[in-house]
């Protein structure tokens, strides 16, 4: 009987430990076995740079990743970038964005019991604590506090479900069709997911917000809870460690594994790197560094507007005279094309000379034609990918001939015929 009781206690203690572990190790807190020294990876940076050649796409542990250009949202490299994945605390990118857009950051919040009891990585809030929205945002993004996430959600919209509705409405506005939110913190839920590519797009949008960018780019900060200071250090291990990194968010749950979203800018090039589902914190860090170094070593900006303009002008010189305008007052007209959304896009260096411009147009037009009328299309392709597609349109009004125009033409023709006959008769 005593043996049975002891066994029961052991099983009970083990169950409690596993239950607590699932929360303590959720989000951005690292189990002891997952700690590492980032200097080990940075010490191999020269080797990573050397192995960033075009024919050596980096070997990545993460289940999915995406690297995009911030200026154009162009996908540079990716793996499973459109597969739905759990996102852990990278969820808080949307949480912070919603809070910034919907409330006064100087407001003071009193922490509810529900917020204070939220598991996972915590800011350490207790029921009844008073703290400003602004300081909560730092606790949310730097310390990845799930308690801060719930407190903010309740303050903005009254409940987690109402706040999730705001998150999903924003996702819809941003065109994130494979992203869905259930919570403001990102603890595992079956219907809480995104893709590496869409998370990169969301992050790019968020980083355009000055307040958001300032918070996620802060390495150390001191907030105030109940009038007492509390020092915070950013969970983002690459911030301040890797050249050019200036944000944005870490994440970990048992279901999502290790996640990291990174902004990095060097010279003119500005990118966002997302890794989802890495087996360890060390892998997510090394994966991110490999992808960032590969992007900066192998991509360069190309002026696609110039490529389009040069090709279009050459084509126009040879072909505009072939466009016939029936019943037009004049054949003197001009055509142009709509500008691309972005003049510059990053292109892998070995593909810079692989662009192809294709132009299709209507060769017979009927007057009248108003300025802006579409008469064709122009596309720019890189290998088999369409980089740009736009309309060609008439850049001037073309008036239809009236009866006086026809009479004038008749008189002109008659005069030419008469003059020709007269010249013949003289000779």
C-alpha cells in the first residue's frame, strides 16, 4: 500500500512538472538544454559568408523560412514559405500593431486577474498592478510577456475574442489570406497560424510604424510598474550582435518550436528574414544568420523602370507607325505605359541579364479615343517569373473626323488630282 502511495506521488509530481514545463518553456524562455553562446555562431561568420555562394544555398534546419525585400515585398528566397505554421510569440507583432493603432499609449492600465494568471513567458504582472500602455508594449515585445498581451487585449477591446477579431480584420486588410489569430500571445491553438511569407509581409508593414520600430529595436529599457522601475532586456539574440539588425521578434512554443523574425539593413538593401519551426534556439539563430548573409552576398538592386522604359522606347520607334487609327482627325498621337509600383527590386546577381520584356498591342484603333485608353500590355519576366505587368495606354486625345474634315480631305485630294492632271497636260 505504501509503495502504491509513493508511486502515485511520483506520478503526480511528474505530471505537475510536465504541466508547469509546458508553460514555463513556452514562448521565449529557454530550457537549460536550449541555451547557447551566440559568439560561437558569430565566430563562424566568416565561414558562413564564404559559403554564401549562389551554388550553395544554405542548409537550414527551420521547417519554413522567407526572406523578403522591404522596399518591394519581393521574395528573395524561401522554403515552405506558403505553408500554414504555428507562430508562437511572433503573434505579438500584430498585437502591438493593433494596440498602437487603437489606443492612447499614455493610458494607465490596472492588471486583471486573468492577465496576471496567464502562463508562458511573463513580464511578471500581478493582479491590481498599474502600468501604462506604452510600458506594457515594451514588456510585450522585449520580454515577450503573455500577461502583458492579455492585459492589452482586454484594455483595447474588452476580451481576447474581441481583440482576435481586430487582429483578423487587420490581417484581411493586409491581404494575409493564410493567417488567422485566436489569441494575442500566440500560445498553441489549432486555428492560430500564419505562413513565413505572410508573417514577413505583416512585419514589414508593422516596421513602418515609428513607435513599433522603436520598441522592437530597443535592446535595454526600464519600465515602471506601480511606480517602481523594472529593467528589461530584449529576447532577440541578434539585436546588437549581427551587423545591420534592428528588430524584430522571437517566439517559442512546443507546437511552433523556435521562431524568429529579423530586420536587417546594410547599405541600400533592407530585408526581413522569417524562420519558423527551428529545433532549437541555436538553430533559429544560425539559420537566420545564414539566410541574411546569403541575401546580402547574392542579391543586388536592379532598376526595372529603366529596363521597361528603354525597351518600350525602342519598341515604340519601330512600331507606333504600324498602329492604324480609323476615322481619326490626326494620326499624330503618343502612347505610354503605367509605372511599376517599385523602381528597384533585388535580383540574384547571376540573373541580372536574364530579363525579358514582352509587348502586345492593338494595331487597329477606331476614333474617337480618349487619353488613358488601354491599347495593350507590357510585361517584364525574369526567367519564368512575371516581375511586372502593366497597361499600355494612349497619352493623347484622338478626335474623330467630322463632316468638315471629310470635306477638307476631299478638296485636298481633288486639288492634288487636278494639279497632277494639269502638270501632265503641260508636258
